[in-house]
């Protein structure tokens, strides 16, 4: 855009200069004046496109008051005036272009920082590859019966999970969340995670989604998975900043980042929590935030 408009300005000025000796003084002034007016309109169009809410610095480029010179007066004064206006236009256009480039650079930095953070969380959350199986397996000695504690424990857990009552109030979204909450409250974290994730996926457009995804993050955190917790909690705040549990998600996100040994990031999260929800924070969340700031040694 910058090159295009500078090219237009240069073309206009070049064409005007080449006609100085071929046209009368009055015609030269009119021709330059028309071209400068067009450049000004194009500049304002650029400003409206780049700054739809209004330019940060409104250019003070106005037509100076001039008097009509008497016949026979040299045309150097109006030509000099138009040249000054073109110089002001070029300066303002350069300023706008510089601001656009600076904003683009800052946006690129933010995107790179977030992508790096997301990649780090994904790598931490990825499960370790299982060790290679041995090529030979020893068979049990004749007459012995292999123990099956894992199978027995699995059956016991299944029975305990089955004993958790599924609510049936007629509110499908609310019942799905409540069942996930009951699983989490009973410390069946993997089962709670599966139930809450399914609830978020199915009822993402309801008010239940904020509560379900926040509790999903807490279930990961309680299960010793702070990386997965940080992703779930951050997404809940990002997608539903006005949801019921958005401030809770920021508070627990700070805790997850502390467990991931990222105190500086935790401090940024607490600062965001204070700035966005400070006046409405409950006593419990404020106490959690202050304890987190102390652990992270926030300034």
C-alpha cells in the first residue's frame, strides 16, 4: 500500500513538473491542485481502512488561505504552497505506514509467543511411549495360578463408578454436568474427565459449558496433569470470558502454571484476573489469587 500511494504521489508531482513550461501559470495551479486533492482523498481512505475507529493522530493538512494574484504575477507562490501540501501528505502517509508495520510486528510476536506456549503444553501433556515388549515371556510354572489383582481392582472400580447415581431431572445439559461433578467429587478423575469433556462438546452453546470445562480443568489438575489442565482452563476463559466459571478458570490456571514451574506466566494470569474480574471476585477466589501470587513471587 505504501509503495502504491508513494508511486501515485510521485507520478502526480512528476506530471505536474513536466507541464510547468508548457502551460500557463493558472493552468499549472489548477492541475496541481486537482492532483493534491485526489491524493488527500486517497490518504483519508487509507486512514479509514487502517483505523476504522478514527486515526490516532488526525492530520492537519488544510488548504492555506490564499488571495488571487493579479494578472502577470509569477506563479511561484501557489506552486510552492502545493509542494508544501504534498510534502505534508507524504509525511503523514509515512507515519501511518510505520504504525501499521509496528502493529503487524507486535501481532506477529503475540502469535509466536502463544504458539510456543501451546506447543510446550502439548509436549508436556503427551504421554510417554510405552517400553518395547520383551521378545520372550516366561510361562507360569505348572500347577501355579497367576494372581489377578489388577482385574479385581478394575472390577471393584467399575462397580464403584456404577454406584454413582445419574441424575434425571429433565434438564439434559444440567444432568450431564451434575453426573460429571459427582464422579469428580468421588475422586474418579479419569471417568469425570471423560464425562465433562463429552458435556462440553455436546452443550458448548449453553451456560453449562463454562462450569463443565472449568471442572474438567480441575479434574486434570487433581489427577496430576497440570499441562492438560492449563489448556482446558485457558480455553474456557478465552471462549467464555463472561461464563459462570471464567474467573475460576483463571485462578486455577495460575495454579496449573505454578505446578508447571512457570511462575512468570502465573503472575501474568493473576494480573489478568485482577484487571478483568477484580471488583467481582469472591473472597475464596481472591484468597486463592493472593496465595498464588505469593508462591509465584509476583512483584
